[in-house]
């Protein structure tokens, strides 16, 4: 799947994730195995992203429906969605 064929809210989330590590969204092949290993972020950056994504899902019903397949609108449950996304798609953590 080409990047431009992603759902619009997945694109928003991936662009935000890229912005946080200064990764060029348009140059990343998200279909390539291990694409998320190409960049690193700190634990703090990861936590800040999770907070951002939780808020994005909380305030955007369409994003919740596209990305979580859940009709539960509590920050606690949406934080789990963000954590799950990061677990599977987040950048690797920098070694200090």
C-alpha cells in the first residue's frame, strides 16, 4: 500500500510521528519490513507522542473509528490504543 492510500487519520498520525524525529514522511516506505527501525526517539518523545495521539483520538470521532475500531471514548482506553500503535509501529528507543 502506498502512503497516499492510507486512511486520512493514519496519515496524520504517521506524519506527526515522523515530525517528532525529523523523518521525511514522503521518503519512508511504510510497506518495507522494519521501516520503524530506521529512526529513533527518546522515551520522553515516545511518551509525548502517546499523549498527543490519545488527545487526537479523544477529540476526533472519525479518527477513533478509523484507528481504534472502538466506540469507547475514555482517555484510559484511548491511551491503550496509542500504546498498542506505538508497540507495533513506533520508532525504536535511543540507547543512552
